[in-house]
């Protein structure tokens, strides 16, 4: 599927809160997913200016480029699959966009030639269905940072917001402003 709307809710967690939810949702019985996000941006942050983000996700030996753009109450995700060689070319500075993302970037007035590789973020993820949503616990490492995050993916904003708020309240977790992973990654580079 080259495009989809993603409705998700995020909250950064302390390690103790992460461990509490890990136990509460029996995540030890869920297989872990290891993934690496490789991030791309222009030197003058044109994607960020449009509220967009571009990454390659490496998972289970597969590579997928994804452009995320704001869309109503969610994010429009545009995907192109890459071969391992294409992904490695991107990381070495030779970026050849797939047809779907190329079209979206053209609409934003951003050239593939302006894109540069920023670095990577590694995540160990566990996810499972919960109350007509998908609950996700992520432990991510990038720069010199390790962070913990609760994500909840939903089909509708209203339902997702209710379930997310209930999880936070029932587990006595403060709701925190949580930038997305790419923003946290680039912020960590600026704070070095």
C-alpha cells in the first residue's frame, strides 16, 4: 500500500513507567521487533518546515522509505519499497526516490538532490492489539540517548484518545509533550 493515514498517540516514559507497562500488558510474551530508522533531511530543514519527515526503515531484512506529512488528525504516510542496494546507496548519498515519494516531494518543492543522510535510530519494539487499537512499547537508542515510549495506533482519533488517556490515568503516568522520533533524533544532534 503506497499511502495510508496513521492516527497515533505518543508519550515518552521513564524507564520505571516503561517497565510498569511492560508487565501490565504482558509484553514479555510478545516477540520483539528490531528496527532501524535512517533519517533524511535537507541542510536547511525544508521537510521539517512542512511538518514532514523522511526515513528508511530497516526491519527483518526489508527496506521501506516513508514520507510522513500532516493530514487532518493523523499523518499521511507515503511508502516506497527499496532493495538493500538502493537503501545502501541512499546512506552513501546517492538518493534515488521511488515514484510515490518523488511525487509527494515534488508537490512540496523539495529536490532529491537536496536530501542528506542525518543518521540512524535503533528501536526494540513490542506491540499487540488492545481494545480495538494497537499498543506499542519502544526502547530507542540514538546519539548518546536511550528513551522509552508508549505509542497507540487507532482507526479513529476519538477512540484512540480515550484508550490512550485511560492507559495513562490507570497507570499513573503523566501526559508529556512527545516529539516524534525524527525530531528527537535531530534535537539530540543539536544538543551534543
